[in-house]
């Protein structure tokens, strides 16, 4: 059992030595949500990729929220501050390139780590893991699979943690090298925002 004031998280080890999707969380009573302070909102917005980081892709839908996504039972106990995503894509004929840039901001590194570990399986969306790797300031868990829409493309999900930010990149229609380049740019954006 790991504890932090107002938060207890118990994790069962899985048979393969990793974290089990069964995570039991006891939450404290939280105060009602308040609007974010301007400096926190500015930090949150600075965590995301920009058009200069993803040349050739167009910004599409974006969702940013302070409450938990449906089915996410870990967000509130970990005292999540704000979460959201920005979609970038390009459609050329029948080819689709899609990038979904996701961030979860927490009040502490410990809360972000607990969230990241507890939601690893759900955030991997059922894709099988491949060799993890390191980038400056983060260890990256990588997952690869074929797209379920029958287009035949490879999809990759990268999950990583930097300080009090958990992050996810979903990449489809880009080669592995291009995907890793964008992943490193995402890490750079997060690192810069946290140091500001």
C-alpha cells in the first residue's frame, strides 16, 4: 500500500511481473472543482504539440476537461487537474495519417506516476507491448497493432511520464522513425513547459 495525504493506492502484481489492471483505490473527499489559476491553465496548454511540431498535419478536434473521462476511476483519487487531447491528421486519397496527442496534469509527480501505472492497460487500448525505450527525461512504454478499421495500417501508442504529467501519443499512418521524432518533440514540449 502506497500512501500520500488523502490518497491510498493498493496495486496487485500481475503474473507477468507488471502491474495488474486490478487497482484498488480509496479516495478521500475532494473539494468541488474550481476554475484553474491562469498560470496552471497556461502550463497545461503549453504541454501539447503545436503545428510546427507536426508539419503537414492539420489540427482537428480537441477536448480539454477537468473531470474524469467515462470509466476512469483513477482520475479523481489521483487528484487530476486537467486532461485532454488534440487530434492532428492528414487525408490524402485513401491514406490517413492520424496523431492523437493526450495529456493528464496532476498536482505532483507521485500522483502522475500512480495514475500512469494504474491506467497503463486501459491507455494502451488493448495493443500488445513492444520493446520500451528511453528518451530524455522519460521511459516510454510502446504498444503496436494493426488498425481495427480494416485499412491495414500500423498503429502505435506511446505512454510516458514526465514530472507531474502523464502523456500518450497515438500514431497511425506514419513510419516508426517519424512517430519517434514526434514523440521526442512531445517530450521536449512537456519538459519546456514544466521548466518554465
